[in-house]
């Protein structure tokens, strides 16, 4: 396969991943008034089963490749689960587009965490871009007593911070040689086991429709996980990562057609600022890499 075809294939899989994750958010919202831990457990249970089936089929070990990587896989799972719970809380209370764009702050949060976990020094330009993205977040959150969804918006932002930490721990583990499929399985299985006691003691009965929507949310999440893994197998992040922001477009469209959600002008402006900062970061990192 030529380099160009690998790049196009990587972009295709990343856009497919973004669509699946947008579908997951829509199905979570459609499942109705259920506790976030209950929704998250169903989501991760399906993903764990799918990941386990894949690993068995391809002969991938269910043990960490290196013992020293296990702490980073565990840290990825804890921060990732926290982020998922916060994201589901925000999805149930915000426009899908707003919840998506706040969660996408993870890209910028990962730059800060990479300084401490990966020893990667950020430049002044990167700090300015992160600050610009945070300004966009403030436009979406609209921090004032008049904002009736201020708390869910802050939780949505924190879900992006947790996701950024999870991605950084994931990079640390894979840099140590850990198999990405094992990390996906460990995270999904860990989340299921941790949430199961809470769900058993606080279980809220579900209708058949709610059960179906949560199963579809889990299937969509699994599809998104495998698609994003495939994307970065074909092409490096510096070449295709910007296309992950197509999830914001998908989420906004699904929010409009399924729930009649229309973002206000400040949210649109904030979304535009965050995407612009993502484009700047993408171009800056690519130029920096090519120069090196």
C-alpha cells in the first residue's frame, strides 16, 4: 500500500471512529433518565466483550507485555472511566454538540500532562494555543449565575481533562511496548468490574427500548475504539488527528435531528475557536516535525 493510500485509509477510519462516538453519545441520550454509572457499565461491558473476542481470534495475550507498563494501563483506566462518567453526565444535560466540544479539550489537556508524564517540553506557541482553546471553552460554558447548565458544562470540560490524562497514560504505556488491543480490553473490563457493585445496589429498572439503546451505545463505542486504533495503525497522529474533530459536526447534527437541539451563538463561537486552535496545533506540530 502506498503512503498516500495509507494516509487516506487512516483519515477514513478516524472519521468513521468520530461518527461511531457521536452515535454512542446519541444512544446514551436516547436511553433516558438512567444513572450515568449504569449507562457507562453497559457501554464498557459490550466493549470488553468485543475486545476479548478480537484478542482471542488474533491470539493476543490477556496479560501486560511488561510489568512496568501495568501502572500506566491502570492509570489510563481510572482516568478514562472518570472521564466517561463525567461525559455521560454532560451528555444527558447539554446539547450533544456542546458536550462533544467540551470533551475534545482532551487534545489540549494532553499537551500539559505530557510535560509531566512523558517529559515532553511544550513551546510558547503551544501554550498560547492551549490558552486560546480554553477561551473557547469559556464561551461554551458561559460561566455566570444566569447559566442554568453551568455545572454540567464544567463537568463536561473536566471530562475532557480526564480524557487528556487517559490519552497521555495510553501513550506512555504504548511507548513502553504495550499492545493497544490489550489496553482497550483492560480499560473496558476494569470499568465494568468497578461499576458493577454500584449498579447492583443502585440498579434502576430499564424498559426494552432503554436496554436496546444502551446496547447500541456499547456497540458504537466498541466500533469507535477499533476504528480509531485502525486509523493510527495506517497513519501517524500528526497527519490525521485533526479529522477527529469531525465528531463535533456529527454530534451537532444528531442533536439537531434527534432532539431539536440548536446551539446558541456563544456556543457556536466557542466551538469555532476550539476547532481553530486544533487546526493551528495540527499545523504547528506538523511543521515542527517536518523541520526536525
